[in-house]
């Protein structure tokens, strides 16, 4: 009678586990980058939405809103609505916040303003020279 071995050797199992681990690591790194780019796209969309509301506000009021410490009428604050000083016209229901942590930064400066966001992927961030630099922020949006 012929005797056949059934099963895998220890070396075969180690090679298979190593290959699976390498593929999982590659997939995890790629997935992490996809998530970062997705959040950066949301940040860019939020900044554009905020810019649009600020421009509409400026067109009606002839100045940009001041930075507010609470949700007061005619002030700009993350998480609050942006309305005129009377509260009759709403420019944005809720000023969006960053998806993961550091909030967007709004700096009014007379007839202009600067919006800052911290992009996760350095390739998605860029800086304009017209605004003051903040060390943790790598994206600036300004008056169009």
C-alpha cells in the first residue's frame, strides 16, 4: 500500500501567512490614504461652501461677518448658522466643521478674509501668500 501525506508543512504555512500579511498591509495603507483623501475632499468642499456663504453675505451687507464667540446674529462661528444682523436672512444653515478634529479657522480682515484648514495628505494642501500663516494649517482659502 502507498502511504500519502495529507496536510501542509510548517514552511508552507509560514509562506502562506507571510503572503497574506503583506497583502493585508498593502491594502491597509491604501485604504488609509483613500480615507485621508476623502476627508480632505470634504474639507475642500466645506471651505467652498463657507466661501460661497461669505460672498453672499458680503454682497448683501457690504462687509464680511466678524468672528463670533457664540451663535450671535451677524457673526461667523463653526457649528452656528450664518445670518444677517437682524436674523432675517440665513446664508448657511450650519457652518460646517472639520471631519476629524482641528476646526476651520476664519480670520476676517476688513474687506477680505482667510479660511484655514488642516489637510491630512500634504499633497492636498497648499498655501497662498495673501494670508497670515498658521503653523498647523496647510490650506488657505481667501476672498475670490
